[in-house]
């Protein structure tokens, strides 16, 4: 871990300490700089969770990643700084999925600071938190973007977000510790299963100071913190690739060839996207 290279990547310029202020600053800067993206699984490339591979991809090569990669990188950084952390798995209930039926396909971190536990998660796609949440907070917790809350249900916890007027559940989890092998199994499913969202669709997201960008295949949406929503349907693979560079700050030359991505986009949307 080249901690200075990571700090350069996210724009952290302070003096890091194993305290809440450092955690909050890193948690804010990380998702703004390192986008959520699934280009590897979408193009058929392998998704490694080896720490050196994750660091190389997300930091050195200027790419992004999804939850396992993002939070594994954050965990490695926090351990390097002396934080006490543990890794946990969650059942995603976003968009109405019943938690009793959802698999554990999301990764999050618990960070202990001065006798209090905080949830850190820089990898939940279009609604990624930009601040850690106090585990036993109960009431609404403000972040630089939306309000969140954590509700306890017996031994389980449910995180919800309020992007507008209504609360929307995101994922449910407990505090059973997960091994690296547990995440490897979940990652293999997410990255390779024929029915996986991330195998069949291109998904990107990145918050910016006044809102969020989200991309599903060729559908680009910009959300502003004042409630405005702008949508655009991109007409060619080249438009998508330009957007990845200019808006999502993804460098493609590191781990995927643009021609492979163009071909996959044409496969997914042959009727709406020109390939020449």
C-alpha cells in the first residue's frame, strides 16, 4: 500500500490520524474521486480481490470498481492508518427486494473509534454514502449529500436513505464477521453469473459536490441536490466512452480496451446505438 499515492488519488491533503475527523474526510473524498463502475464484469474481464490488484486498478490505473473492490481498498487504507475495522456482508433490498430472499452480495465496514461504532461504505452505486454513519445512531444522520438512518431489528440492521421526501431501504446486515473467502464467493457470482446485473449491464455512478451522476448502459442521469433531475440517452458507444472519461473520470487504457467496451455496448443495445 502506497498510502501517499492513494491520498493523491482522492485529494486528501491533511495529516491522517486514526480518528473520526480523518475517517470522515477520507469517506467524503474517496467516492468523489474513485467512481463506482463494473466495466470489468461487463466486458468479461476478471475482477480480482487481491489487495495489490485492487490498489493497482483503482489507484494506479485510474479506474473505479464496485463494492467489494471499493471497500476492500478503503479497509486496507484504514488498517494502514491504525483504525480498528471489521468487514461485513449485506443483503441488498434497494428497489423493494425482500431481505429474506436477497443474497449477501454487498460489502461494508464497521470502524470502532473511541468506544463508538461507525459504518463505512464507499461502494453502493448511485447512492453511495459520502460520510460514515454511527451504527447506533437511530435518528436521521446528515451527510454531504442525502440523509441516512440505521434502524436496528433484533440482531439485524437496516440502512435507509432519504433522497427526496420518502425513506428508501438500501440493505440489511448483521455484525457477523466475514472472511476473505466469503467475499470471493459473492464476488464470483456478481462478476460472472449469467443473470447478474453487472454482467448484463454497464453501471456507473459518481457523486459530485452538488449532486450525483449515474449511468445505466446508455442512459445518463444527473441528480442535483436541489431536486433537479436531468436525463439523456446517449446515441453511440463513442458517446458513452467520452462520458466515462469526462464525467466519471475513468481511464480505460489500464485494464480494458475501449474496443471491447464498444462491442459489448453494441451487444446490449443493438437497436439504439450505432457502432461506426
